[in-house]
């Protein structure tokens, strides 16, 4: 390098040092830490309010709180209609009334039922006549007056009449008559076109869609009766937590509208498929309701305590919540602490399981994290 080139190089170096002195860092010194906003140096007073312990293992019981709704127990519910087309002539049950199985709820008059009874009585008369014809043919055959073919013909007519009578009896059962009613009809031979609508289980009338003089069909639901001694609580659990629940698991139900302690019950159903729209799994809980204070359509929550499992844990009071993220203060040295993001498991009460962000033995602030974070925020605003 000649003298002129060396002279130019020295001048350029001096010029850069004058204009950009901050570009150089003394040997052995570090630049500003990228974590400086999350690191705080504590004073003597603040240090007295802080307790530090190493991260360790513990047993955590996850607590799931699922919003749900109270529903009727479908296995204790009856939707009752008429068994035959007819016109309502009498009403006996009203909303809220307690009924027993077999109680008469309403009465109707049905020409269809009268016609079916007439057809049955006609078939029964034919059976009686055919029996007499067979008996007479047997006597004539014994006296060698007729041949065996004529007796067989009479016996065939009797069988046909009996089949028709049986079909008529089956039709009457479909229309709501019992075997006792059919025997009484056969004995008295009097047509009664009145039919009763009866309760099919013990419970309370919670629905009535019927009025006097109304013409009803067998497809109409006229009364709804429910046994409210048990109800269902239905909720949705996110698919990533569905593995924590199973059928038969004990759970609690919390109902804001009711005072007193929580009710307890069992999970009787956990869906085998995930709802593609909500990405949740339906769970159902059976809840005893002896006082009938829990009413269908009430808002409630299912609280499920899962089995305790050993894992890395931190105390709940060590957690600093900001937005949707969790943080803890990790001790760097006796005077410096850094706020570190962590990923935690579901709320387990006193302790939370650590998914990531900490290792065994790291010292963290277990008391005073709230005050420490307030001081950090205050200094960052200065």
C-alpha cells in the first residue's frame, strides 16, 4: 500500500469514529439485553416481600368446568297421544298435575272404534255359528248321512271364522282396548265407542296440547309426562380435553339459580364423535333431583375433577396472567428476576402443571409475583 492510499484509509477511519462512536463496544462488555423490558432489579424493601423456591414435581388434579344446560331425562319421559281417531269429550289432567301409570287423562268418542267393535262381534258370532255347523256335521257323519268331505268343509269354515275373530281382536288392541275390555265386549256384546287416554308412567304433566271437542289423530302428541326425580345435564368439552373424561366418572353440578351446595352425579355418556362445527365432544351427566328444584333448561356447569397425576408443577400464586398468556418470574441472581412465558395445563386449584417453559430446579418467585410485576410495569413506563 503506497503512502497516499494509507493516508486515505486513516482519514476514513477517523471520520467513522467521529460520526459513529456508538458502533464500538468495549472489549468484555455486553450490549443491551433483548429481555431488558422483562428483567427487573429489586430493592431491599421489595426483596423482603418475595419468596423463591425451585420448580419441582407434584401431583396435579385437573379441574374442568364445562358450561351446560339442564335437560329432561329422555328415559323418564312419555309423549302420549290417542290410540284411535276421535273427538275429545272429557279432560281430567292439567299442567303440573302429578299422575300415576294407568290414570285416565282424557276421554274421546270414536266411530272408528265402534266400527272395529262391530266387526269383532260379527266375527265372534260367525265363530259360534261355525262351531254349531261342525258339531251337526259330526253327528250326521256318525249317522252315515253325509260324507267326510262335507265335515272337512265345515271345519275349514270354522277355522276361517276364528282367524277373522282373532284379527278383529288384534285390531281392537291396536285401538287401545285391553284383553279385559275385549272379554267384556265378547260377554256383554255391547258396543262402546268411548276410549280413554291414559298415563304410561308416573310423573308430572309438563305439556298439554288438547282441548274439549278437539278431533285428534293417533299421530298427535296430546300430553307430555316427565319423571323429574332425575334430570340430565348436558355440556360440551373441547376435543383436546376429551381424553380426561369417561363414563361413570363422578362430577359436580353448579347451578347459579339455586342456593346451597352443589349436586353430585355421574357421567352417563361421552360421545364417540367430535362435532365438526364446534370441535367439541358432548358429555351427559345424570343428576338426582328428589325435591324437583332443578328445572329443565336451567343454566348450569359440570365440574369434573380428574385423577391426580405426577408432573412438573408451579404454585397458582406464582403465575402472572397477561392477556391470554401465563408467565412466572425466574430468579437470575439474588437481585435480578426475569418474567418468562410458560405453557400450563388446565386449572388444578392450588398447583398448575407445566407443559413447557421451565425445567426442574429453576428458582421462581412463589410469593410476591404480583408486586414484582407491578414494579416492572411501573419502571417500563418511566
